């Protein structure tokens, strides 16, 4: 007996789980919703207000997201000051930053998944079960 099956890409599209499809967008949005409370400064931080959300990623805008994400001080490569000269790119140091908002800190995406990952998975599964509606 032979079994005929539609191509995987057709099945994924029907379910809404293809790359950049509705489930992918929902996953990204859900992650950012949960992640906002782990971002330095909390939910109302300038980072959360300046994120460029796309279907498959988000880009935090501004001058400080990189060093806040890594939790390390960045300095001017010549003066070693936290205040860089105009047009100068800063470099990372080994000095840890101190975060003042409880529950926030470096690697906020990993913090969120450790704490809320099961809830994210549950919400996305429920969304897919509803036919991505």
C-alpha cells in the first residue's frame, strides 16, 4: 500500500507555521510582549519604546542596546571613557553594568525564556490550534 502526502511546504502553509507566516509573527510578538519586563528599565523603558518589531526578529534602536544586552560597559577606545567622542565607536570592556530595575538585566531574551518560556510555547500552540486566529 502506498501513501500519498502533500509536500511539507503545503502542509506548513495550511497550518500557518511556515517561515514568516502568521504563527511565526505571533511567536515573535508574544516573545516581545513577555520580554518587555526583562529589558533594562522595565516595561516603560526607552528600549521597549524604540524596538523595530519584524516578523522574525526585533531590533532595539538607539545608542545603548548592545552594551545593555551584554551587560558590559562600553568605552571610547582611545580615552577609555564611557563618553565617546563624536563619530567614535565604543568598544566593550569586561566591567559589568549594574541594573537597578528588579528582574531586568543582560541577555533579557534568555531571562524571559527561562522564566516564561513555557507560557510562550503554550500561547503559540493555542494560536496554532485555533487555526492562527
